[in-house]
C-alpha cells in the first residue's frame, strides 16, 4: 500500500539521493547522488533494500516528518539525535514506525549528513535513470514544508529485530583523506607538494553538494589548463591559491589545475565534515601492477 | 606530438587520456575516433567515456582492480590504431533571433569592433561551428570557429540574469545559455529551441563532433517557433555532415 511521509518542518537541507546518474556526463549532466554513499548504502542494506535505493540525505539540522502508515526505517551516517515521537532512536538499527508517528532530529552530535532509508525505498520518479534531486533535472531540489514523499507501507511484513550489516563509523570523525595525484600534480613545485602532504586544511563556509572550499591560501604559480574533465573528488587549485574539493553535484568539466583526486572513501569522509573541521591528505596506496 | 597521448589513472575509477594541449579540429577528430573505439571495446562493461578539447576520460562503475594492466592494454590500443574518418556527424541548424529585444550587446559589439550590426550578425551566422564537447551545465555547447573579428572580452560586471537561450560571445567562444543564469558574455540574440530535454532519451540531440549553424530568424518567426515547441510540433533541422 502506498503511503505518504509528510514534511512538517523541512530542516536545513534535505534531498532525495541514490547513487546518482551515469551515462549523461557527455551532455554536461552532473552525476549527483549521496554525498556519503557508504552511509546511504548502509541504511539501505540494514532494511535489505537495493544498495542504490533512494534515501533522504539530511544535512546537519534534520526535518520533522510524519508517517501516514506503518513503515520500517533505518538511519545511517551522521548522528543528528533522531527521535521517534518523544523517544530517542539509534542509528543503524531497524526502526518500526506506526501511522501518525513523528520522526524528528535534534542537535548534531557526530558528522554532517545522515541518511534515512525506508523499506523498499522512496517511490519517486526516476529522471535520467536516477531519483537524485538536482536543480536542472528534477522538479524538487530540497525538502519543503508540506511536501510528501511516497513509500510502500510495510505493515504486513514480519519485523526483523536485528541486522547483520556492519557499519564502521570511524570515518565520520577521521581527519584523514586518502588521495591520488591529480593530472596536474606533477606540475606543482616540491614545496607545494610537501605542503599538501603535511599540513592540515580546514573547511571554508563555502561548502555544499557541488564543492567544498578549503580556507587556507597556497602560493599558486600554475597556469589554468585547457578546460578538461573533472570528477567528484577532484581537488582543484584556483588562481587565488584556494583548494576546491569537487563533490557529487559538480560540473563535468573545469579549467583549474587538478592537483589531487580523492579516493571513494575519502569523498564519503569529507562529506561528513562541517565548516571549520580539519582534514589531511594522505597518499593512497598505489595498486600493484 | 611526442609523449602523447599520456595515459594515467584519475582516482580509483577513472583513466585520463591526455592529448597535446591544443584546441584543434583535427585533434578532435582523432579523439572522437578513439572515443568510439573505447565505447566499442567496453560495450558490455559499465564505463562512460567523455571527451573535452584534448582529453578522454574513461569513468568506470567500480574501482579498477589492476590499473597498470588496464593502462598497458589502452596503450596498445592507441599505438596500433589506424585513425579513420568518423562517419556519423551531423549539422544542426539552430534558429537565432538577433532582434534588439534579445541582442542586448549588439550595439556595444558593433561600436567596439567598428562593424555595422548587420555585419556582426552575418559574421556570426556565417561559420559552421564545431561542437568540441558539452560540459559546464547540462546542454552547454563548447563551440569552435568564431570569426576573429567578433572576439570580444566578457563584460567587466557580469549580469545577474541572462535569459535562457541567450546567444553570446566571451573572448574566442560563442555559445548558448542553456538556462537563465548570471553571466558575463556579450549577448547578441536568443535561440528559442529547448536543446536539453530531461524527459527525452537521449536528453540532448547534439554530440561532440557535430556542426552547428546559426540561422537568423525574425521576431515573428521566433514567436512561431516558440508556439510550435509548446504544441510539440517543432522539428530541429538536421542533416548529415559530409566533411
């Protein structure tokens, strides 16, 4: 039975995300998808959903949501103090909600983004093969008051009480980002290379689903490049000497030198950092050849 | 050029193939030949290949297990290839209205370049522009072939809002804004066609390597095309490009 999850309060920024769009970058369409794919996947697997099912990506200050009918949910990623009605609930567990129950969030404790999965996934329209919200592609761009999200009520199904899915949440608080050299890394002077390897950097307030800017200013003597391909996780060095870590909604091409490329794990890790948090770049082990 | 193409990993799931750092139509044809070849090679695997002016990026769905094995396989493919002409390119005719309601900077360009407005328009409609690639925003065309006489700096103060479909010039580039956005290009006119349609498959009819020709239309014709689009009757004029 189809049911609706009603948005009573939208919170800071919540969007529907799956693993994003593939095959449309050649038309300039960003890949989008969950900023922390590991957490989105975990929440789905706890409910035995498809790993790529759509989840609600909740940023820092969560929404207040009302269930129209019974549902099974799981929350992974950041600890944003989730509550069902008046009781505190745990991340990474199957939670059973009844008709009329209200899910809300409180103070952010650890991390930046939590993922709310619902049994069978949110039943939203796929556009260009994905349910991920993105301004140019989908009608909705963020959760708004009064909006409803459709799900399949799971009243009839028997409730599993525990799950075998393991979630190692150490990365939520880790400063270390494992990185590969980017295409223009070799053009950097040695001093800058060692600066990148040895220093801590902090997240600037300009951080969102497109890109995360780092606050420190480096001395940059690299020329711009002929516009070339970029990916989520590409670290660009601007003419002003700022590092920009491209994230899931980034453009498909860019003209700034690409000095580093984050590993997939590192993209998930930095997705859990907030303004002012520190990060450090660590060389990823080079695969054997 | 010696040392090219340069093939290197870009993270765990990407391989970047870089050609000489130039913007050149012959190089583009070579890159697109290899792009086709790679797409055929990986036809069953879940990879995506995109090109820019001088690069190809192979984007794999999963982490590449043996990056260096993969790279040496690719190197052989590039070394042994005989480059052939690509046969499936087309010319797309795009209507542009250069009426003063849309051509906000026509006056400025004509003064700056010491040309009449008519001369500016005919210099802009004359070339067969080459689509190098699509990037930046969904459906934004990187076009080559702008007449040198029309090259002009961007506006010192970018406009806060440029209309969707606006046709503009920035330095040696010309193009169409696929959506309303802030921007610094000098605006000559407007193209009424919705080039990017997220509900269509494919969502975009123009590919890297295609040619674009701007066709001047009057304001009345512009309105007529708009109406045809609303009624779903508009057909984009296309023909095979014979080179």
